[in-house]
């Protein structure tokens, strides 16, 4: 309606929005209808946010749409292509109203464009990472058992006993290089060490009392829980704490016992309370920091020995991020709700879903979930003499639908 004078366009704006919203209800999947649906979602969102007009020429609309995209991700965990499609539909809405497009995809400095690019990057990373397999973790433990207690193999196993439960990001415990500590610098110039320091971990006994560990590494009581505080996080929820309990039924892989070994090892190797704890001794007896590259090297070596049939491409997908992916997959396989996964593994939105896998555990859970329904179907099969035996020819079983085109038409 760009041919109308501005006052007429403004007068009809609300009615046009209502029409777009109604069109969303008759969405059938074509490109135009999908675009109208997405435009209606955006229009409804602006209405709920009490924005007078969803479109305009003001530069601030770029910020409004960035907020919409962020809200879309937090509420719906939309994928890159979907988010990009929403922005394209909103651009079209602006053009139809006679306004310049608010989001230029070629402008890489635009906040919304950068948000979309980050979504694509996260999805790409997710596709490039594989979680540990059960057999790899078992072999990791066996290797640690026959290795020196301060070796990289032993250190890796201890950390992954903890990561299995907590899903640490690599920057929260490891370094970029083996000799230098990574720091985060605030805009004020203040620097903070990224990785865990001894003071970030508080061990408690079965009564909930804090356990004292002296400078000699002597422990006054048996730890039953561990409170972990995250000083620096990617999601900026700095200072967040979580508590984990000891797994007395499985002491060999208990996260609290593993954490205590990490804590004591750091002291034994001369780390102060202001230095990170992920440290190991190399073959020359030199203390070195665990790094992302070292973790990837060890995991890929473990994958090759555990799964000799894996391709080079499959092996390359094991990296320092595999631990966090693994923690997510394990909770998903256990059937835990999204709120539980986000709370325990410290996700603000639903982007963790990009890491979920079509695992055999999930596949079996799917079949088990339908067991009652499948049993009822089989009972009905037993009463229906027209059901054909398993040995019936394929064409006969297919009945009149004996070609794929006809099958798809029948759908």
C-alpha cells in the first residue's frame, strides 16, 4: 500500500497486521505462506512488546529485530536457516510497507547479522563435535590405571569423570598453551584467570560441613559433596555455583573423588591457590598445563585404539569440546527435562539441543515409549485374519501401492 499517503498507511496499519496474523492460520507450506506466517509472528511479538508500529524508517528498528531474534532463540531454539528466514520475511514486510530493509545481510557489522552468523557458527561447531563413547571412557579409565598418577592419561580421566557430570567448557579448566595462564580482561583493564582455582571448589562432608585441606594436601574428612563456583562463564552468569554429590556406588568414576585427586595433584605439583589446577607431568617430569589441543590429541588417540573401524573424519570430531557434548547427550538419553539440562549444565537458552545425537539409547527409548501402543496393535493383528504373514511377497504386502510416487501421493 505504498501508493497511499503516509496518514492512510498509518490508519490501515493495524488492520493490515490483523490480516497478516489471520493469514498465518491458513499456512500450508508454500514460500509465500511461510513468509506471511513469520511476519505475523514478528507483528504479534511487537504488539506484545507494546511497539506502536512493527515497521518504520528509524535506525532503531534494527535493534528491535535483533531483540526479536534473540527472543526467538531463547523461546524456540530456532536453527540458523529458520532464523535467517524470519529476518528475510521481516525485510520483505518492511519493503511492502515502503520502508528500507532494516537488516542488510551483507553488513557484517550489523548486530542482527552478527547474531545470525553466531548461530550458524554454533551449529557448525556442534556438527563437528562428537561425544565420548562408553567404550572410550572405559578404556580411558583402564589407561589411567596403568599410567603414573600425574601423567596426562590420569589427569584426563580425572577431569572427564567430573566433566561427565558438570559439562565444563574447556576454558573453565584448561589453557591455550602448556606454559601460560589464560586470563579474561574486563573493560576496566582488570584481569581474571579463566580456569578454576582451588578456592572455587569447596568440599563438604556428609553433614554438609566444609572440609579443610592444608598446604600439605592432608584431608581432615571424607568428601561427600563438592560446591563449584564459576567466576567466568561464556553466558556471563559469573559467580554461578552448582553442587555435585559423591557417587559411592561407583567410586572409580565418582566425580567428587576425581575432583579431590585433581585438587591434591595441583598442590603436589607446586600450584599455588592463585594458579589453575588442570596440570600434568610430561615424560620429562616437567609440570605442564592441560590444553585444548592436548585433550583433542588424547581423545583422538583413544578413539583410534577403541574404535579401529572409525574413519579419519569421525576421529577428527573428538576434541576438547567433546566432554560438554557428552554431558548433554547423557542427560538427554536419561530422559531429563530441558530445564534440568539447562540448569545443571548452565545454558541460558535451548542451544544445547544442537548437540543432541540420534543415539542407540534414544532409539531404544523411542521403541520402549510406544510399547503399550505396539502391544495393542499386535492384539488387533491377532483378531484380523486378513493380516498377511511375514513371508508374503513384497508386492502383495504393498497392495495397490507398488511404486514410490504412488506412495508419496497417498501420503
